[in-house]
């Protein structure tokens, strides 16, 4: 690919270096990406169920699990720290050791009275470690394999990531629930279940110590200044500070704008009902009121408004000093070069549009489709019981995602990304029309939802392979492949969050059928970006030929 290469004199280019053909991906890719998924899902999904089962308040659960999930959004800010210090192999193994120990620590505190706060602090640590692990293991993958094998194994990566998800959501929760059915106390049952997760994760860690490759490209950055590691850590802290200020400034502004729109539309109609402390009485009071046109989550109490205003003011005051400090500290350093070369590369606006829109419509549908299936028929939903929804998704979706991911990676490897992209994007989005048909017909027979869920999941897995592989290609246009891949995936995660927020607003305003039609329309911009994104001939030819680009 043609690109804007790094110009910093202290950073050597490695475009002629070679990934070792002797590295066998089957020895490390499956276990590595199983382990990449497990901590993420434990923190963001499994512990929501665990805390709920242990009687923790819903507000505490949703607030704190959302806060500690932020490192996966912010990881792009410390990608260059991983890229420029030590080796990706050492980062990966060190972080896996720390995650294993932290899981053991969580298991040990679950039987105590203060289990929530102790385990939450440990989960926050796991979130930071896991986000760092994502950066390091992705970088190791890119350095170990040429582009032909990167494409071929993208489906294997996705498949074993989903196995990790199944282990964290089904395996760990199943053990905890089963022990309780045998008469174990909840705290002890969950301590053993988490300990079981730690043992499995630790086994993977031991496997990786002996099986992870040491590719020729994976070497520490040369030390071109005194105390380089310490300086890079300080630079990372300043970049994270700036990123946090910008993120919370935007988030608070959106919250307050939403409240302003809600207040203008509904006034204080719902304030009295929302202020009722008892959940059942609050629900009954809200049910008795006219259904709001806008989401109730847009409304805020006086205390919540003051909190958001305080966050907005603090972030506004800190942003300019943080920006000036970042420019001064990062400046023309290799870390600054890692950030700037990503945003200065040729065709960046088209690449950004691709990252923003390729999965946008699909992400909107994924956020709402379960709610549509469970929603009452009076509201335009299917009125399916939660256990049947679990069966539909438990059977069709995992199988579809796995087979689709494998098929997508195999197709890219065989014909090249350029030729594969249009079939990939078509197969990703066309199955969404099946849900539009379901919302229109709303059949009483639910059996055909099983093939619908499978086809939609297969299409998503198939098309997602193209997104995955393209971000890998973009990351390798310059020298900072690890940090550039972290930036790309971090931006993608941010836009998926925006898609989820928008989906709730549109569903509330348009109903399920209108929302699904709108989400299908939103797949068009991402499809059209394929006409503009840079696709260099030498890369697609190399991938098709199976020889790599080196």
C-alpha cells in the first residue's frame, strides 16, 4: 500500500522485514484469541448477571460495569506505549499472568461482606490489563503472519473469540448456578465459578508461554533518549488525560442536550413518577402516564443535571491545558509520530468513513433485535418469552457467527480482499431484510425465527471478516502497525457505541418496524465507502496469490 511513512529520524522503517513462514498459526491463534475474549466478556457481561444474582442494586450494576468498561474505548490512546516499549510477546504474556492472578484474587474476595467493592476494583484492573492485552496480541498476530495468512486466519480469530464469549457467559455462569442448585451458598458458588475461570485462563497462559512465536519484527524500539520508557509512560498519561476530557465533554453535552429536548417536549410530566423510590410503585405510576415520544432515559433529576453540568465544566476547563501539555510532551517524539501518521495517511477520510459506517446499521439492529423479539405484540414486537429467545439465539447465532467468520476469512484468502469485499458487504446487510419481513408479518409460528437468526448471524460473521482484515491492512501502511491497529479498532468501538445510542432513540420514535427499515437504510453509507477507500493492487494481488507482501 502507498502511505505516508513515519518521518521521525529515530524510528527505523520495517517495510522490508519479513514475517517468518515457519510460524504455525494453529499453535497460537486459537488459544490467544480465546483468551483475548474471556476477560472482556467477564467484566462487561458475566458479572452483570453475577452481581444481580447476589442482590446488588440494578443502578449500581449498570453504572459501575459501564464505567469500568471504558478502557476498551480508550485503549487506542496507549497503543503507542505498547508499540514502542518491550516486545509484543512479552506484553502479552505479562498481562496474561496478571489477569490470572487478578481472577484468583476476585474468587478469594467473593465470600466476604464487601465483595462488591473489592471485586469491582479488581475488575477495573482486569479491564485495563485486557485492553492492553488486545493491543499486544493483535500486534503480535500482525507481526507473525504475512497478509495472506492474516486473512486466512481472521475467521479462526473470530471463531475462538466467540468460544471465549461462550465460556465466559455460559461456562462460568453455568458452574455458579449449578452449584447453587446443589445447595451451595451464593457467595461460595460464585467464588468457585470464578476460580474455575481462573484455572482455565491460567492454563491458556501456560500454553502461550511455550507456544507464542517470537517473530523477527517483534523487537523493542531502540532507545534514542534517556529514560525513554519513563518518558513514554508520561506521554501516554497526558494523551489519556486529553482523551478522557474530550470523551466526557461530548458525553455530558449529549446528555444535557437530550434532557433539553425531553424537557421541551414533555416538561415535568414524568418527574413525580420517576422520583418515586419504590421500583414497583414507580413502574405503576409511569405506566399510568401517556407513553413519552422520547426515551425516558433522556430525563434527569436536578442532582443528575448538576452532576452533568459539573463534568461538562470541568472537562471544558481542562481540555485546552491538556491539549497544550500533550503537544509539548508528545510533540515530535516517536509516540507523536505513531498518532500523527495514522491520521495523515493517504485516503484517511475515506478510511474514517469506512470505520464509522461499515457496521453502523448492523450494530443498530443487533442492539434492538432481542428487544423486538421480547417486546409485546401491542408495541409491535413478537411477544416471545425470554427462554424461547435464549433458545433461538443460543442455537442459531453462535453457529452462524462461527461458520460465517470462517467462510469470510477463507474467501478473502482465496480471491483477495478487493474482489471479496462486495460479496462480503452484501451478505452482511441483506439478511437484515428478513427481520423487516418478520416485523411486518409478525407470524404466530416462531420456528422460522431459528433459520432467520442463523442466516443473519452467518451474514454478519461473513461480512465482519472484511472489516477485520481491512483494518489490519490499514495498520500496516506504515511502521507503527500495533498502535495503528489499536487506533482503528478503538475508533470502531466508539462509533458502535454511538450506533447503540441512536438505535434506542429511533426505536422509541419509529416503533420496531420503522426502526428496522431505518437501520437497513443506514447500511447504505457503509457499503458506498467501498467505492472510495484505498485498496492497493499489490496487497490484493499478494493476498490472492497467498505469498504475502514481504
